[in-house]
């Protein structure tokens, strides 16, 4: 994928050296109240290195880094949803709790959405979050995503965005 720059961030493919920042981020994320709604993340050196290798193997996982210090502060998943008609991409994200509430998630997610629609020619983006995860629900709404009704897309709850 092409590297994307915003005012404060660089969004790029994962690099082998990102494993320490990812490990720190996952450990801190697991301490938050929102981690209980996600799948269990491993945290050992070997497991995190394997995850980074998997993330590096394609263009579906984007590293979100601070421009000033090239530090990984989050990632965005944009993998293709093959089971759905059209060009539909999943959209997920995790950010280091230290960087919550500073607009980094919104800034990077807006850039990633633009990339998915303009460069990957997606027809839509489908994502989900637990309803009690108010910050994620607010972010998804601010990104223009609309809640889907149960049964749409064979999911119980989610958010949908189409290109304008």
C-alpha cells in the first residue's frame, strides 16, 4: 500500500521493528474496559512478532504512527469481506490507550476510509463494536457510519458506510 500522511500521523504497512510498540499497545489495551469485547490478544515476544509478520504479509493491516517519532500508536484493519457481494471491506481499529481522546483515531480512520474508497475502489465498509463501547460508537458515527439493523449482512449489529 502507499504510505498515507496526515497532519500528525503516518499510516503505513507494518515493519518488523513495530513488534515492541504493538506489544506495549496490546498489553495496555488489555487493561481497558473495552478489551473484553475483543478476541484474546497474545502478548509474548514470539506471539507478537508472529502477529507483526502476519500483518506485514499483506495490505490489510495499517500501522498508525506518530509522525514526529515514528512510534506505532495504533492500527487499522481494512481486510476484504469476501463473503459479501461487491467490494466490501471490514474496518477495525485499536489504539494505545495513552493516545485516546486526542483525535488520532479520527484522523487516521478518516484517511484510511478515503484510501479504501479511492485507492481500493470499495463499494462499502462494514464494521462493528459493542454498544457499550461509547468512544468507538461515537467515532463510527462521526466517521459517517450508520448502524445496520440486525440481520443485515448476516451480522447481529454493525455499522455500514458506502462511498458518497
